[in-house]
C-alpha cells in the first residue's frame, strides 16, 4: 500500500469527485479509481457507494482519511527534515501574467528560508516554457496546464486556480457583461495559448454577439488597448498594481467562470529534487491572493 493513495483519497473527499481529484493530483480518473480500489482491498470494505450515477463516499472513507491525516503530515515532515542546507540555483520560467503578482513573494520567501538557494527567473509564453523544461533549458516553470493535461514525461504539480474576468474601458457604463460585448468590440487574448483558448471558448458560447477586432499577445498589451477604449476583453484575474498605469473596469463572471489550472512544471525523476521541492513549498506558503478591484 502506497502512502500516496491516502493523499488521493483526501483529494477525492475534498473535491467531491474522482475526476476533479484526478485533475488536482495530476492523475487519470482511471488511476484514481484504481488507487481507491486498492485502499478498499487493503481495509476489506468499500469506501464509496457506486450504486448511483455518481460515486459517493461512505462514512468509512471519511474515517480512514481522518485517521491517516496526521500520520501523513508527520511522515512528510520527517521525509523533508534534514540538516543539509538547500543550495544551488533554479532556472524558473514564469508566464507573464504571474511575473509581478506571484514572483516577488516567492523570491522573498526563498531568501528568508533558503538563503543559499538562488532563483533565476525567465519569462515567456507557456508553450515556450514547457518546451524549455523538456529540453533541460529550465529546471521548472509556473504555467497554465494545457486543457488535455500535458505531457506525461513531465510532472505537473497543482498550485492554484486563477479565475478569468472581463475587463472594459474605465468609461464603460454597462452594468452587465452581455451589454459590454454589444457596446464594444472584443479584443482577443492570444488564441494560441491555453488562456486565450479558454477565453475564446467561453465568449463563443456565452457572447455570440461579440465582434473580434484584434488579437494581442500579452496581458499588458490588452490592458493598454482596453484602457484606451478600443474594446473589451477576457483575461486572467489582474493584479490591481498592473492597473495603475492602465485603469480598466473589472467585471467578475461569477458562477460558471472559466478558471486556469496553474501548475509548477518539472521533469520527472530529477536527481536533485530538493531544490524544486523547496520552490514548491515556497509557492504554497505565500499562496495566491490576487488583489483585484472590480467595478
């Protein structure tokens, strides 16, 4: 029995479904199902009620997760505890939209906890950063995970969800998002990226009246055009500090809003994983709290 199976069980209970747990754990739904069956075999009784259309956890599943939670935490602390100073350098790629909002806090945390560990940031589009990690030109990258999951040769560690928002010129009067796409043309964010594809899909399904005017490759470029009154757009949640130079109105979509799965991407079976483990822990420690100001 692998300890990681109990982590998967916690993910299933936390997310409410095998498929969502699979996304969080970067596994296939069939792999999650197999792990749960292995846990059931180990304990000799079922964890889930599979009689309906959806798998429902039974009280015993919660009991197992509760009993195993503290030992799992203690084992992880023992595994990571060491007297050897973590040092070296990490070549880290970060997508543009997170350069200013996430990276400074992560670097501050690393300097405080691991002063001998040097971070060497690089910027780029997700597709470029993924290719650079594969080619060993980068050690890790913070990117949006592709809709289809991404290469199985790489390790995709879930960091957080980043909800997308609609932005409009500061002079926009509309109270509803639907009216915005009637009043202004649509400035599309780079459709070759996962972010752009997700935005285009949502707008295509929910705003059939949208008339595309231009495609732009960066959030900063989109902000400047929207600020100038040239259209509306859909982008990842924006750091309020980015809007000092280019003020815009931000509209939250609410229920059903598309969200990006932001991950830490590394190569599998790296000989020195301590440095990337330290990076992952720092990102989790600082969290992600995007300070946005809505209309």
